[in-house]
C-alpha cells in the first residue's frame, strides 16, 4: 500500500510537447501535490489529481533533478512519462520545502536501488559458488582416500548441497516474487501511460478551446479599448464645453458689472439733466432782464455806459454756459449710445449661450 509522506498545493504545468518551450497549464487552480511511498516496491512517486483527472504520476529515480527556475517556480523532467512537469507555488517557503523533500526522496530511492543491486549480486555469487563446489567435491570423493574417507567427505558435502539447494529455492521464490512485482508495476505503468495519453489529449483539446477564448477575449478587449477611446474623446469635448461655459459666465459677470457701472453713470447724468430746466429758466430770466435793461437803456442812456460792462460780462457767462451745456448734451448722447451698444452685446451673448 502506498502512503502519503508529504503534501502541498501548487499550480501544475506541463511542457508543450510540440514546441518543448512553452508551459501548458494542467490545472485551472492550485491542486494537491503529494509524495507517496510504496513499502512493498520500495519506490517513491509524486501524484496530483484534479477532480477525477490524474495530472501528475511521476516515479522518482536517482537520476532526476528538481530545478528552481524562479522564486516560486520549479521543474523536473520525467523520462518515463516523456515530459517535464512544472509547479508554481504561492510562496518561496513552499518551493524550498518541496525541493528539500525531492532531494530527500531522491536519496532514499538511490539507497533502495543500491540495496536491490547488492541483493542481486549476492544471489548471483551464491549460485556461482554452489555450481563450482559441486564438481570439486565429486572429484575429491572419487579420487582421494579409502571408502571411509569418502563417506566422511560425502556427508558434509551432502549437507552443503542441501543448504545450497535451499538457498537456490529461496532465491528462485524471491525472483518469482520480484517478477510478479515487476509485472504488476509494468501493468501499472501501462495504465498510467494510458491515463497520461488521455490527459494529454484532453489538455490539447483544452488548449484549443483556451486559444479560441483568448482570441475572443482579445477581440472584446480591442472593442472595449475603442469604446474607451471614444468615451475619452467625448469627455474631453465635455470638459472643453465646461471650460467655455465657465469663460462665458465670467465674461457675463464682467459685462453685468460694467452694465451696473454704466447704469450708475447714467443715473448720475439723469440727475445732472434735471438741473438743465432750472438753467434754462435762469437763462430766460436773464433774457427778460436783458430786455428790460435794454428798455431801461433807452430810457436811461446815461446809465448804459456804466452797465455795459455788466451786460458784456453776463453775455460772456451766458455763452460759456451754453457751450458747457452743449458739451454736456454731447456727452450725454455718447453715454446713451454706449449703453445701447452694451445692451446689444448682452443680448447677443444671451443668444450664443
């Protein structure tokens, strides 16, 4: 009966049989990988099963070597299975423990092989010695001494022959037992090879399906990338529109502030324009006074010369006031035109928004 002596979990891979370079996953997830010891055959195996599928069935020999190819990955070649197995572990500690156990099992397999060779050599030596001793004893009995001496020689020789026969019988039985074990192991190896062939065919079919799924995923990823690029372009356009709206809002706020300033200035001009009728009334009063003064000038020719300076001064003041009034009216017209243009600009901006 085989008994597990060490168990761990890892992702199992096999080398691609066609390229001999790429790794093909033998399991979709981490599976149990165990060392087994067969006490009857004195052999060690690494076995891993994924569900009902045997993905590793590797008998360890002294010629095998476990190689660490990275911090969490190791591999070994199995000449009987004609493949290379790879294991991916979750941590460096698990890989180190598995490698140490592999070396330990490898040394144990080497010792078992040496012991079997020693037994075989011992059995062959015994058989050769028995074959050599039988004729020598017969010759000694036929050529040496009297009958008593011959009897003395024959008795120990018969005992030796019996012991040798018993040894030969036990050796034959042992060889028959080994032959049966080897036949059983050969049958087991054939069954394992058949399972491995089935597993290899199944993995090849899985590889084809995975390739199809990979191509479909690549096409879908390309489509998604195109959609992402379109969405990014749309987002950029939206951001540009937001920036434009922000700029327009700032411009509208500036124009509203300018409009408020203009309205305040217009209000001040209106207040100043309310003073104009008073000034006109004053002008009319002055004109009336001038007319009265002219009438009185006719009557009072004597006082004309004295008042002529006052009249001239008054006329100069009146002229200055008219000039200033005209300038004020021109300024008022200009401000009204500017206010009209500002209102037209605001209406255009409202239409654009």
